C-alpha cells in the first residue's frame, strides 16, 4: 500500500536480501493503486513488484515486511525528468519544425527522434541522478 505522509511516500515491501552495506527489497503490488493520484506515473500499478536496493545497514532479515520511504520531492523530480520534460522537448521540436515548413509526418518523426538524445543523456547521467533519489527503510 502507498501512503503520502507529510512530504514522504511510503510503500510496503518485503526484504529479499541483505549484505553489509545495503538491503534489497521487493515493493509489493498494490491493489489500491487505482485510487491513487499518482497511479499513471509511479509505474507500480498492475505490476507484480519492483526490486530496489537501499544503501545502509538495517536490522532486518529476508522475508521481513518493511516500509520504504522516499521524499515526495524526489517523486516529483522523477515525474519531471521522465514525462514532463520529454513532452516539452517533443512539443518544442514539433512547433519548430512546423514553423520551418517541414511536413507533418516528417516533423513528428524528427520530434520523436529528438527524444533519443534526451534519454541517452539521462542514461549517461543515471548515477548522478540516482543520488537524488534516496530511499530509507522503516521497519
């Protein structure tokens, strides 16, 4: 189940494995995602679960149920980088190419191809971007 608490997002998970410096958890599928405002963007709706690795030492054992906490601002950053900014890039190129009298089909294909470098840059900087998304466990 997902809860929005103050400026945090909590999600139920099961501990999969532990080592000296991290814990791997499986976020549980949530039947109540259909009522959530972020259902379309969080990526958890209708999926069997998602494995994430959380840095740090926690006193948990494999199989324990825990809550994973993420700052709500990090969720908004993920939404912005994954959906909103690419939409603006796409719209910018559509409008620009239509202004210079490129045909509709060509402008659509060129605007879509403009997203390839965008997602390539995201992939290249994924380590520095992922540092902005910090997860913690609440047992």
